[in-house]
């Protein structure tokens, strides 16, 4: 009435199939890596790997009005830093490479580590200032009394909206406690 | 029994040692009998439950008041991590495997599990893994793993050697549960007694079968991802290291591909158990048996498609969020079918409220609460607000404590007479239920409010505004923990001194395990019986079948 009872052989065969399934799933876990990778490439989800575009072909044809750039720096009261931009203002055409220098002094008599945080005015301008090099990218260690100059290299994006004709770039330098 | 055993041996005995009941420590160390191994699993799971519970109480003690009282944050993180890992892999999963070991052969008329020695091995891998996880990892420099039970990279790729021990423990437990699952599948597919067809099989067998497939499908994925963590830690790979071209979010994707089906690995057997207890004590057949089978299967299939709802805040595109959100909500449909069927079973039933029934009804009510907060969390816009808050903690404790754990209590009370031949104390059983129900809710219900107010999980200190609810939860947790000692005492006492149980102590119980003597003979169904079976394993007639 029923199928014949399973033999030891049937049991072992099923065991092997299930073991194979477990192994396949182990390989599958590793296979997920290229699958996700391909999926991200295909859909453009892996935005980290998307190249940073400066400007676009569409706008390059018409000459753009220069933007007035102002450089500033502040230090919280009580912190041992003196920060000074060597250039206060300049005009730059969007798409043009701009290099300005900042001079930073450790006014204390101890070894200090600082981290600069940039600010933009208006804040909406942040996405149009594409920095290629900046001392704010990393923490900077200073010997007692040391003074160093740092370049900031950037491009103003060609997609900058027409109304945005003045951008202020201001740095604030903070102490990094516990790192000397 | 021994006299009967030896008397029967010549008739069946090709290998006499298979028929005698072994004695002493060897009975357990070299156990091949499914009942012995089932008992080992259950005792192991209970001891892990106590260990994990003590860790939970350490957490609740620290959270009794704001500020740091007892533990440094590092140790607190180790407690939360180990509490989760031990409860999931040490308590709940082995407890269900233990029940499956004990009951499946009895329910489907098989002489034993298909691979008795592999069964022994799959149990005895667990204690070393628990030892690695619990005792040794707290003692190594840097302490136990502290990255949360999810072991997210990059935390897990940076920690001390406690993480290595945890990874090895997970490997061992994974091998153990895969072997256990293979045994369950082969037993169910190949060893059913004549007449016990698939679509008549008890729901617990169906749930165990589907769960076993889930385990075989996803435990290797977990093994794979923790192996990647291991190679990132020691062999210079960069799977999850962004500086080397890897991606920490990849860890979450692979982990949750395991992690979400894992949720149902802990829930489906509970559904199976409840699908026997509710009909038994309602004295009615299970309502909608076929739809229960299909609902269980569709939950299992859907569970593979929703993993990223654990990752709504990782910066997913809105399209993906929408997909995972709707897919997750879809799971509420088969789950709703199940809840409907259980209530439909009780409808106009002649109900009585013994301890297993109380726990089963408690399960339905509280699991539904947990399911509802789950649907709330599945809404991406809300989840982004509630991610990693106590709302999530409340949600998964409703489905895991009031869900999985309550169903386990129900199962142990339900089958205790068949396992031991004695009745438990009904008074203390009911007391245990009402006590657990009360303090469970006192502990976990306020956590919804804490989470909505923004209290983050896995942090030893909190803002003053959260004090009242946390104090309440801590009091509840300690009382809940105390209540489990009542359960322990009841079981221990009844094991020796309980009143002898009848072969069918529950009037409405109609599956195969109630057709044989109580306690279940050591070697049951040595010869398979001929069965006439109705839906959900109801035995209409049994011919033949020998035990000794």
C-alpha cells in the first residue's frame, strides 16, 4: 500500500544530498560577495566607487562668472592654536584650480595634535567646493612652538548655481585630547 | 523493564547491546538512543538557559539605575553579546532539537533517529562549544566577544581573542545543528511508519522538517561569514575592511541572510508544538491543517527574501527599502493564517486549561504582540527612527521569550508524563505560568516605551528620563528569573515523586506518542506499526508495532 520501507542505502543517499546542500550553502555565502559587487556595479548603488565629477560638458561651453572666495579661520578660546589664511579673498572661475595657504602655529610649549574642521557660508556651497588637498583631511601633530604652512587645493564646481557668487571657507581647529 | 527486555531479546536480537538499556555514565557519553539524546539536549538547553538568564540579570542589575553601578561598559557589552549568543545557539535551538529527538520517532512510528551515532556526535559537540563561549572566553585577555550577538564588522574584526573563541564556538555549534537537522530530515522522510503520509503528519513533524531545511540552508552561511571575519583578523584579507577595498556593510548582508531565517528556526517548531497543544485541550481537531502546512512553508520561503529589513539605516536606495518593507509585511499573512487557525481550533471547543494549554494560549497572545511590533518595525520610515532602540529589544523578546520559550515550557509540561511516566505538579505548573506571564510583561512591555522615547540598546548607562521604566523592567526580570526556579523544582520533584501518569493523560491527545505505554518504552516501535492516520497525525487505528 505504501512505498517500500527505506533502506540504509536510502538513508545514506539522503544524508549525502543534505551534506552537499550544506556545502553548497557554505560556498554560496562566499559567492554572495561577487553577486553583491556585480549588483552594485549594475545599479550604481556602490556610490563610494563612483568618480567625483567636476563640472559637466554641458556648462563648459559658456564662460562662467567668477565667484568671490573669502578665507577665514577661528580657534576656540583657550586652545593653543594660531591659524591664519595667507590669502584673505580671491576671485576664481568655476572649474579653475585654486591653491591657498594657511599658516598654523602651536602657541603652547607642549606637543599637541589638532584637527581642522571646515565650514562653508552659505552652507549650501559645501557641495560645490571640491577639495583635492587639505590639512583638514588628517590630524596634524605639532612640536612645541612649531609653525607650519599647509596648502588647500580645490575647484569650484561648474554646476554652482548662478546666484551663488560669494563663498566663505572657514576653518576651526580643535585640540585632539589624549594624543601627544 | 529489564526482565522484559532480556526476555524479548532472543526474538529480535541480532545485536543484544542495542536492546539492553546501558547503565552508568556510558549511557550518556555513548548515547545512541533518541530518548537519551533528547534528554541530554533538553538538560543542556536548560543549563544554558540558566547561564544566559544570569547574564540577562547582570544586564538588568546594571540598568536598574542610571550611571555605572557594577560593570565597566566593556564587560557590559560582553554580557549583552553572550546573553544573545547563548540563548539563541545554546538554549532555544538545542531545546527544539531535543524535543524533536524525543518526540519525532514516537510521533511518526520510527524506531529511532536515522543516524544514531551521528546523533550522539551532534549533541556532544555542544558542551565544548558552550565551554569555549562561556567559561574560557571570559577568561582570556580582552574578555569575551563584545560586538553584540550579530558580531558586526568592523567591531568583530578588531576585538581580542575572545572573538576567535566565539567564532570557533559558532563553527562547532553550526556543525552540530546541521548534523542534527540532517538526522531530522532523514528520519521524517524515510522512517515514517506505513500509513503516516506527509499530508497527515503531525504539525510538529512538519515544523521540525521545515526548520531542519532552514538550518541546513543558513547555518553554512553563518559559518562562511564568521570565517571571513576570522581571515580578516588573522590572514590579511579585507572582506570587511574599507581601507583594503572591502565593505563592512557586506558583513551585514551575509549575516542577515543567515539571521532572518534563523528567526524562523526559533519560531517554526514553536508553531508546531502549539498546533498540538491547542487541539488537545480544545478537544477538537486542528482547524485548517493543510493551510497550516502551507503557511509554515511559505513563512520559510519568505524568510529568505527579507533580510535587509535589519539594515534600513545602512544607506539603502528607497526602491530596496520598499521591496524589503513589503516583503516583510507579507510574512504577516501566513503568520496571521496560523493565529487564525489556532483561534478557530479553540472556537466552540470544549476547552480546559492545564499548564500546557495556558502556556500555549499565552504564546498566541504574546507572540501576536511581538508580531505586531514586528510589522511596525518593518515600516522603513519607522524603523529608521527605532533602529537599535529598546523597541527592538521589546519586539524580539516578545517573540523569543513569550514565543519560543513559552512554547518550550508548554511542550515540556505536555510531554513530561510521556517522557518520565509521572505527572508534574499542576498547581506549581499553573503558578509558573501566571508568574512568568506577569513578570514577563512587567519586564518587557515598558521597553516599548523606552524605545519610542529613544533609549538605545546595548548601552550600560542611560538618561535620567528613562529611570522609572528601567527600574520596573529590572524588578520584573529578577522576578521572572526567580519563577524559572519554580519550574526547575517542579520538574526535579515530579521526576521522582510525581503521581504516576496514564498512557494518555490528556483526554484530547490523539497523536501516535499517546498510543504507547507511559513512560515511553526505551526501544519504541522496534517494529513499525500499521497506521490509519487522520490530519495532524491523528491515529484512527494502530495495528502491530513492537517495543521493548
